[in-house]
């Protein structure tokens, strides 16, 4: 398996523009997580899905952020409008989640976003 | 509040040394604890996962221990190599949410 695939790897955009980040989880994994990593705040969970359904979005910073998972093999994280403080590395992760706990998590390589 | 703290923030050792990285957590009602490795510009790679009922896990030169009662975990790396240089993150699971520490930046000098 190719692992968790994220695109784009790098994005530079101007303030106010819409940004869409994409993720393809590992086939067969039924949980998907979006994290954001910054120097100041470290890794923060934004939202996670189980069987394509959003379970906890309490980490989404504000209404400018939205995430969807239309099917088991694809998810998007959208920021509209983007602001400079959104600059960070956004990671997608998935896991098979066979029990009540999350279990081992598999991360993508991340999408580095810079908002000018 | 569920917090995870890692000490030290950075560590530099000569090749061949054994070393210990520390992780502490404030809430002992955990499901499991994971240690990850992150190379510059890359994602996180899971190294070891310890279930709440376990006390340790081993993989090659790595050994992770868990003491829930004291809220601590250690990652022991034996015979360190330059290829071990990376950031090591501890993550504690509460329910279905992983809380990450800030990481320890490890540099192994050849």
C-alpha cells in the first residue's frame, strides 16, 4: 500500500484565497484524522471521521475551516478565506480502528501551507 | 486539562550511547500511549504503541515503558546511531483523541 497520500505537498497563497487540502487514507482504514502542526502549538487535532462520518470537530479553529469525507477513500480540508495565521503543516492520518481506541496511527507526509 | 510534557526538549549524544526520552501526562485515564518519530519535512511514523494494560513494548533497539499511576512513559534507545537523529513525539490517547507532547529533538553525532 502507498500509505496515506496528501496533496498538495506545498501551497503558497495570498490572504483571502480559498485553500483545499486533500487526503487519501490507507485502503481499509475506517478512521481519518486531520491535524495541524505549528512551532508554537505543536500538533493539534482538527477533526476526525469514522466510517466517513465526522465524529469530533471541536478542534476546528473557526467557521473558515470545513472538512468533508464523501467516501472511504477521500477527504478534503478547506479554508475559506485563508489568513496568514493559518500557515502550518496540515497532516492527514488514518487507522483501521478495530476497537474502542484509536490504535496505531499512520500519517501522510503533510501539506505545508503558507498564507501571505 | 489533559497535557503531555516531554523532557528534554533537545538532546545531543555521541554515537553508541544509550539514551532515555521522557514523557509525562496529567490524566492517567488513558487508552494507550504511542511514541512517534518525525524526520524534518516528513510525517510521523509510529514506533511503539503501549496499551493501557501493558507496561512496556520493545522493537529492536527501542523499548518503551508505561507507568499509568505516575503518569510517565520512557523511550529507551540502545546503542544510538546517527540515523536515529529525529524528533520523537509522545502521544497519549484519551477516548478517541490523541494528545501530543511537543517532542524531543534528538541528534546523534558520529
